[in-house]
C-alpha cells in the first residue's frame, strides 16, 4: 500500500507529539507546517525525525495554506492549531478535497466544520483528542450496554501530580483553549431535551482512589454526543475535574474581576503566574445508569494516564492522551477511508478499535 501524505499544522505541545507518533509509522509521509519554521526545524532535529518535512505556514493565510497542501500533496490535514484558526483550514480542505481533523473544543467552530462538510466525499472529523474526543468514544461504548439510558456523566481532568499554588493547577495545554472552556456556554441534555448550561456551575465532588476532586461545567467536552443522543437519554453532561478550591479561584478571576470579558489580560495573568509541568495525570471518568434486562444498573469507565517516554523524550499525560486520541481515529479512518465521508462524529468510532490501534495503545 502506497504511503499517504499528511500535513500536520502547528508544532506546539500537541502538534509536536502528533508529528512524532506519525513519523514512527511507515504508512504516512509527514509534513509539519508551522508559523515559526525554526521551531519546527528544531523539533525535527531534536527528536531525530529525519522523515518529516517542515514547511513555513501561516495558518491564517489562505495562499500559504494552499501552497503547503500543494507542496506536501496532502491527502489529510491534522490541525493542532488554536480553535480560531480552524474555520479557514476547514474551508480550504473542503475546496481541495482533503480529509480534515482537528482538536477544537469550540462549539461554533465545530458547527462551521459541520456546515462545510455537507455533501463532501472527504472526511471532516473535528473534536478529536481527549475531551472532546476519546471521552465521547468511551461514553458511547458504555452506553451501548443499556436498553434504556437514564443518566450519563462524563468527567475529565488534566492535573499536576503535585500541585503547589493557589489554583492547584499547572498549564498543561493551550491557555486559549482553557479560557474558552471556562468562559463559554456549555451544552447537555436535561429531561430528554438539549439545554444550555452555565460554565463553572454544576459543582460536585468525586473521589477516585481515595483522592477528592471537584467537578464543574465547562464548554465543549461533550462534543456531538448530546446531538446524537437527544431524546434517547434523560440527562447527560460533561464536567472538568480539578483539585478542590480551583473553581472558586477561577470564578474570582473570570466573574468577580470580569476577566471573562478581557481574555487577553486573563491569558497574560495565567501564563505569567502558573507554571507548566510534565508531571501530570489525566483522569477519565464515565458513569452511566439505566435499565439492563429490566433492572436498574450503573456502569463506569475509569482510567488514569500518566506521562510517557517516546523517542527518549518525556511527554506529559495531556500531550499523550490528546495526540493518541487524534492519531488513533485518524489512523482508523485513513486505513479504511472509503467507509467514511462527510462529517464524522467521535462516537461513530468503536472503543475497541481505538484501544487496539497502534496509537490508541496509550489508553489501554
């Protein structure tokens, strides 16, 4: 089988590991497009990725995107760009007939991708990664075990193993994405109907392996699952898990100090005050209850993922789970691309297929 060409856009925290994983696979010719070509070149040199070609690409410049697709001969694009860059990339993928994958948590961006994917033969799969992404695949797998579903709870946390600041948090991924999740409206199902929920509300506590966590509404993590199961589930919601006290501090910043209306300032504050870490843990928690054989049952899916060494480099657990999430569904689809077209949801991929995939093994 001839190699397929893939263009990875963005050489940041996640794009760098996506590139690394795909470069170790003989089935793909990997091109890495980045605004800062020196950073991309340094990544390739440091990780000894001799089979990766770097390209200078401003992802907000249509001409440069078109040139990158032409140069790479890309059959697919994986965007690890900030969410606001993705509409243009999706538009160009639609015009060029190129498969499209992204990591966005932004609901409006996903709606845009869904719109441009109509009547297209190429695949459009937004919201790959962890949450949204793998969490929807895991939840769907548990839900299939029930004849009638009452409640679906989806919870994900990416946390420092040893927190030591007032927020009890470290910046483990995109600050823009984090603020977006904390500040935008959330969606879920209540009494069988699609509904909007306020971010940072719906407070609850969860204990896993003797450790207490808090959970609260955040935007985007539910992905398309609410649309898929509207009218079939009584209640469904997604919440982010943090150490107790985090939500109160974030509310102070975003609501009391009104920094949700000044996100540039909030971003500067967070990035100047909160350290990054590779010593993190990703928590994945799904709880479903409903009827099985006429009886009321509850089933759970619980997973902890820790950092991993790949190509003699330590990658954080949020990097590993997000990159493995997108690479596994990308690989599944590209190995049988004729079976998929147009807008593809995360929940249309089977959990077993991901777990047994060469990239999904990090969830096993």
